[in-house]
C-alpha cells in the first residue's frame, strides 16, 4: 500500500536530465592535451590512489619538451571500477599519451582518459592524431575549452520534483482519509 506514494517520485525522476561523459571529436581530444607523446613505460610507482609512470619518450607529437624521460600521473588500478575510462599501463608497454601540464611537485604531467596502449611504437593513435597533426600544419584552429556543466539546476529540479511528489502523496492520502470520515 505504501508503494503508491513512490509512484509520483519515480515518475518525476524520469524527467530529470542526466549528464553523461560528453562525446569528444578527435580534434577536441587533440586540442585538450597540452603535450602528446609516443613512448614506452620504463617504470611506475603506486602512490595510493594514483600511479606515477616514467615514460621513455620516443616522439613528441605536440609541444615537444626537452625531456627524454617524463613523469606522468594517472589513477591507480586499485581505485578503478568497471566504468572508469582510464587505461592501466605496465612496465614495457608502448603508449600513446595525451597529457595535461600539471607541474605540482615532482609530477609534471597528468594523463587524460584518452591515453592508450600501442602494439608498437610504429602504431597509430585510436583518435587519428597523426592526421590531425598533418591537417593542423596547413590550417591553424583556435583552441576549444571543455564545457563547464553546472549541477545547480539539476539539483534544484530534483528538489522541486521531490517536493511536488510529496504534495501529491499528501493530497492523495488526505482524500482517502476524507472518504473514510465522510
């Protein structure tokens, strides 16, 4: 009998917008990265919730740096669930790394969730980065920013819908009570 009060709440939650990880084009993935490298994992250190990789750089594809070995921080596999989009690398893996300039302490770069393993150093990126680089040599495109999704409107909609559902449940309960009295 009490489940009838849940029906308005469930119906109101159907109309709440849900924010998923947005789709990014190959060009946007390229634009978001500060540095893009092909290289091989030399070693890594577990730091609790993060893992710091030492990567021997084979080739800089975007914004060359003066380092032969760079440090990249990523999330540790210990904090993964099946929905996390980050790749896990082991010693000796060839990687294609999309990096964000981090420069905090000894850690220089942070991996994006677009970094991935390669079969060999001659392999190409999953995100057609080589073609984007070739195209960008002929035309310069402005850098795009990642949209900032504000959760306040969503939270307010949820609160209003829950309040609305509570009012509907109260009115239904009151009408039933009036029928039993009258």
